[in-house]
């Protein structure tokens, strides 16, 4: 039996599946949705993933799997981080995958990510409760990080690069 769903309900089911499972492909996601009574075409599923900001991240076992940033950044894949992992450790793993570069000026840091990944990394930064960070603003592939220290941008950029095992 198929259950007609609104777009919002379908999106919620997709987010739930991606959060709880290692999903490697759209056909795999489509099959899991169908098992739950939600039939979608490949085109609709592709648009849904795009609208949700889904991207592929490397799981602990090295495979690429879908992940989505959540409203307010609350959804980090449970299988990737483990339920008890602290937000700073989560940030380290995500930064290792997504941080491309960091550049500072005064108390501002500009971070670059692959296209579509900025909100995911910014959410991880926000949830790490890093004392020296006032906040973040994310676009598609760029994040503005604001340091509490009026001259703290250079140190913050260096710390973020070190966190991701990159040298600036």
C-alpha cells in the first residue's frame, strides 16, 4: 500500500532515513522509502535531496553516504558520530571532510567548503560551543565565522585548519 504524503512529510521521512542509516545511493533510498509506503520517481527524489541540502560524506568505514544538515543544524548522522560523541569531536570529523581553506581579517574568518556543504560545517561549528566563536553565517560554499576577540581571526583560522589537519 502506498501512502500519499505532502512534500514536507516526504522530506521528513527522507531526513529520518538518512539520519539513521548508511545510505549510499538514490536507488537504496528509494527502496527504503517504498518499504515505508512512499513511492517516488528518481527525478523527485533527486530534487528532494537537493532541496534538503543533502551531500555525501565519508563514513567511518570509508564509504560515501548521504547526510543532511537539519533545521538549526541538529541532524548529524547518528551512525557517523555515535550517540555519545561530543560536539567538538563531531566538528573535527566534519571539518576533516569539508574544510577547504580558512582566511582571516581582524575578528572575521572566511571558510571555504565544497559546493553545498557550508551550512553543514557551520552547524557543526555552532554546536561545538567554541568559546572564542560568536557565531557563523553560511552560504553555499562559504562560511563567515565571527570571533569574540576583536583581533582573534588569525588564531581562530589557524585553530580551525589544525582541527581539520590542514596547514594554512
